[in-house]
């Protein structure tokens, strides 16, 4: 997320009770978790495995639980629990502020857009022109909807990311990473009924122009969907994944997190992608492989009894 | 969809700017896309591959982008873009008319039916007697609900078909085919929570009497479900498919479009039907095959290492 | 379900028109279907296959359609149709009473809990402290929500069980078993958007403390989820299943009914569990097996063509 105005690192250090290392006169212009950092951002790191990655990322201000070498121009803010410090900042700059009304006064709705009854439109939501928002739709704070967008009944835009910090001090439990990102839906997108599109943890979940999404589809946080994609019913896409333009996902396809599905790829129904897939090809199966290879596998499996009989000299019980 | 009264082809031709070929004195009594046409219907065709099918269908009035031989008694209406002409007619005869109220005055609700709070009931919706419509349910225009029907919370009845006209002139993109059909739910049906049932593109999506549907189930446009079927949670059925009576689909089953699942067929959980299946049998797998055959396949796959050792004279690395 | 006060079996016998066998002076303290009975309960049985199980269960009062030996201290109530008699009792002691308001006066909401607009909170619902209930959420009668619980938009808590009595007298059809159980959500649980959690048929569906559930997840009736579990998007769990603590289910996993998933088990995305699984292991596939075994199977399948060539002395067509 972008901050409304640059914030001095001195103020941040005092606010979260941190010791400053490196540049004490800098200013932060945004807050982001490590997958999304840009220059000017505050990021946090609490695991030795990621210290180097975070310190050498684009982030300008790094909240960390260890004294480390600080690159020029950057600022380390040293605290005992960087995750809690990060949450404190998120909650300060983007506090949860529940609306008591179905439509927040700070939302804006464009020319000739129709909002059907019983929906909810949160704080600072922007809806463009010529949209149809069907009944019982929920659009949560800060989400941005383009022009000529149709959102069918019961859909939720901007639900929180499914993103937790695992704690194992005594027992395993999970601490919620509060989401401060947005959902951005571009022009001419259509989203079916009872879908869910999570906001980014700190960045944007994006649905590219012209993409059409069927019912009961789930799109995870920070996922970026290209232009003119087609997703059939009950497709699920996990967080921080990139789906390039013109991808077609048939019914009940699942795509795992932090991977890329290349331009124009087609996944047949119920396929599952645990890893990135090249564009321009057709896939099937879980895990998804080239669809023709998968079809051949089915044929080969049927030939095992014949092999058995030849090798063993007798039939096996089926 | 049926038209309220017969409409002269002369008027239609003028309205969409078409040249008339064949019977100039006919009247149209309905509008349908090619999968659903009945006598009296207006249909459209814009691809040479389907010219003959459409001209020789039951349709009485054919909107087409080519001069062709016109069978006796029929009317061809020749335009540059039949799809746009068809949309113009749909939008004229069944315009999208948003309700600003949660329950439209033109809807009708039968004796002893209970409508729980925060739902939406659209224009011309008919609900029978002794129904329970739970909270936050959306029932969109023209849908018809029988007697003794239960619809659980959050379900959407009559969302638009996921049906687009692919345009490839410059870039791939998709033009929405506006849905003017209905959902018809017969007596003693129960539909679970947060389900979605799409309306027909121009005909009816039908849920047969006595059928019970669990939560988060998706039923596509123009699909016809028989009587006394059972669908467990998260089942998805694509458009224009026919499910005959007494079919049982266990959890997360997917059924593809425009096919038939025969009477009394049972599909085990997570099965996927890419093609029609005979009734009276039990299926498993994706793609779904006879369940016993599938179980045998699992056994055969486990025997491959034994075959390998016999043939190769040594064990393979697993 | 527990009855508000003990009810004499004499009254029950008269109310359902039953003949009394055994203890005519007992009192019932609860009503439960056979999977959930406790001492003091009324249960019913109508199939010879289950007579002994039911009579020898913890139930104190058994509604049955046959004269049978009655154990000491118990009461048999003999009627023609035990299922209908059971339903009559359920409907008497827990009648369906629709609210006309979005929030029932008999519900209670704790300190600092936020209820966002357009939700529904039914009769006798109890919500603890510091909860956030997002817009368009439906919480039905008698459900209990702990402290620090987050329920995201569009979710339905307490929908009816998918549970029917199959009737085959003339034709197959299904008679609804009315649900009188509850959903109990413990502290620090988070439930995603557009999920559905069914109430128990007569007992409780329980979500254990600290468990985090992503969007579009379905949890069946009477299912008990342990503490600190993680369920990713579109997971489906059927009825009366037990998921122990710290179980992780990745996206689109399906778990069948009446089984147990052991503590700390992990199921990879799209896996399906048709039978119980031991804790502490990682599983994959449908049906789910040890994940490493499944991975080896994929390797072995790829070796079939090599075996074929060796055995048959030639390549096969793919």
C-alpha cells in the first residue's frame, strides 16, 4: 500500500519502539510484505533464512529482529518482533473501520452504473461507469472497479488474504497478517455469482480487462490475472500467482500459489497446477501435464494386464 | 423465451435493419439460441459451419449473414452481424430492468411461503406455496419456484449464463450473450447454501421435482436436472447438460457441458464426466469410467515394479 | 439437542401415538439421531439392520417400529413410522421460527464485536467478544460463536444438514430430516468468504479454537474440526467426520463422511479422502495415499512404454 504522504523513519522507530541502524533521516512512502516491495517501502523480516533477501530487496526501511549490516541509504529498524511491529503500522495507516451503512459515503459510483439491493459497498470503493452490481454483492474497502464491469449476485470482492504467521513457541498456532491491499478490476470484466476475490496482503489483486469469470470461483490475494482470460465454474487460484493473458481454465481447475501460467495456456477441467506452466499449450491432470501425454498415459495403463500376461505367462486376478 | 404476442417478421426486419428472404408475412412467437429452438422461434447463425443446421432447425425466422436458399414458410433475415441483431431483439423484448427494492411488485409469493430477511426477489418471479427462502438468497427476474421448495441461505437463482461470443478481429475478446431464459425449480426441491443456478440463455434451466442439492453447487445455464437426484457439496454441472432422474453425484463431481448422464447413474466423489454416461452404473475418476474398472487400474499400477523386476532382472529406483 | 427440561415418556408416547414397552416412568433429557446419542436421549430406528445398535446405544428412549426386548431402565416407544414420530418431536421442541428482522431479539452479541451491514442473525444466536462479522453473513438459529472470531462476507453458518430418509415405497424419493443441532465456533477461528457450515442434525458441528478456513469451504453437519487446522480454498468436508488438531488441507481437498483424519495430517491440493487417514503423514491423490508413494506411481507409469518395448520387442503406438 502507498502511504498518503512520506513518513519519517524517526517517527516510525518511535511508534514501534525500534532502534535505528543506517539512515536515520529517510522517509517511507509505502508498506509492503516482502513479495511486493518497491523503493520507499517499509518491509519486515523475522526469519534468518530471509534476512539477506529482505535487506537487499527494493525496500528502503526494513523492520528486523537482528543487528545487521545496513546498505547505504537504507534504514534498519530493530525490534524484538518485526511481525507485530509491521501489524501495528498496518493497523495505524489502514485501520479496520466498519461501516454501519450498506454504502459508505466515501465510496464513488460512476455514471449509469446500477447497484442492485442488499449489497455492501465499503469505504473508499471506486466503481466506474456502466457497471451492473447484482444483489447481495459485497465490495470491501479500497477496492477499485473499472467501467462496464458486471458482478453477479452474492460475490465478495476484497475479502482478507488467507495469510498467517505460524507461531510454534508452545503449540502451533497462526497469527493473522492483516490485509491492507486492494482488489483492482479492470474494464469489461464479468465476475459470476458467489465468487470470492481476496485483496492483496499489501499490494493489489488484479483482474485484467475483458476477463470473464464464472460462478463460485476463488481468486487468492495478490494474484494477477491477465486480459481476456476465461475461468469456468469453481476454479480456484491461490495467492500471489500470475495468470497471463488469454488463459482458459475449465471447471474446478486449481492453481497453486506464487507461480505463473503462461499466455494462452488451456487447462482442462479438474486439472491442478502445482508449478508454473508454459503458455500456448493444453494441459490435463493433477498434477497437470501436457494433455496429449496424459491421454497416452491412460492408454498405457490399460495395457499393463497384457504385459503381465506375456511376462508372467498367465492372467492376474483383476 | 416466448414472446408475449406474435411479432410480424416485417417489424423485426425493420427493427434490426435486415433484408427479408422467403416468407415476408410470417410472425415469430419466440426467441432462442440454436440449442433450444422451437417452431415459431427467431434464431441466429453467423458461422458458415452452422448455416445448414440453423436453416433446417425448427426455427421459423433465421437471422443470418449470408444470402441462402430459404425453405418454404421460413424467413431469412439477412444482416451483417447476426449476433448483434439477436442481442438487440433480446434487449428489446426482455430488457434488464433493475429493481431498487428487495422484492419486486411484479413477483408473486404463494400461501404459507416464508421469505427470510435480506433476500432479493426480482421482477416477475413466481414462488409457490409452503416454500422456505432463507436469508440472503437472490432470485432474479422471471424465475419460477414450485411448492414445498427450500432454498438455503446465500444461494443465487437465475444468474446470467456464462456464454460469450468469441471475437478475434484484432485480439481475442468475448462479447456477452445476454441471458433471457429462466430457472424453473419444481416441487419438493431443496437447494443448499451459497449455490448458484444460472438461467437459460434463452430457454429454461430446470431442477426436477424432489431433487436435493447440497451447498456450494453450481448448475450451468439450460441444464436440465431430472427428478429425485442427489448432488453433494461443491458439485459443478456445466451448461446445456441433461441429468436424468435418480442420478447421484457425490462431492466435488464435475460434469461437462451438452452431455447426458443416464437415469440412476452414480458418480463417486471428485469424478469428472467429460462425455455422456449410461444410466444404472457407478463411475469414478477424472475422466470418469466404470468404478470397478478404475479400482482395478489402481491395482495394476501397483504391480508395475514387480513386472519391471521380472523383465529387467533388477529393481528400479522408486 | 438438549431439552429445556426433562420430558416424561408418558407425554411423548401420547404425543406421537406410541405404545410403551419397558420403563413407563422415565424422562427424556435430549433428542438425537443415532450417531450422536447420549444417556437420556430419545433416538429412533426404523431398519431391522440397526435395531440392536440403537437399542443397545446410550439412548434411553427408543422410537421403533417393532416389538422388541427392552433393556432395563430403557423405554421403547412403538409406532408405525419412527422417522415421522422423531420429526414430530423435533418440530415440537425446536420449531422453525422465521425471523422477520435481520437480527433476532433473542440473539446476544458480546463486547466490542462488530456486525457489518446486511447480515442475518437468527434466534438464540450467541456471539462472543471482539468478533468481526463481515457483510452479508447469515448465522442461523442457536449457533454459538466464541471470542475473537472473524467471519468473512457472504458466509452461512448453520445451514441445514444434507440428510434425508430414502423412501422407496413406489418410487425413490427423499424425506428431509429436519436439523435441530447447532454450529459451535470456538475462539480465534477465522472463516473465509462465502463458506457454508451446516448445523448438526441433532448434535453440534464444531470448529476448534484457532482453526483458519479460507474461502468457499464447505463443512458438513456434525463434523468436528480440531484446533489450529488450516483449510485452503474450496475444501469440502462431508458430514459426521472428525478432523483432529493441526491438520492442513490444501485447496479443493475433499473428505468423505464419518471418518477421521489424524492429528497433523497434511493433504495436498485436490486430494480426496474416502477413508480415515493416520495423523502425522502427508497424502496426495484421489483416493489419497502417502504422497511419496503417489509420486513414485507417476514415475512407474512413465516406465510402462520402456517395459512394453523390452517385452514385446517393439514400440507400441502411443
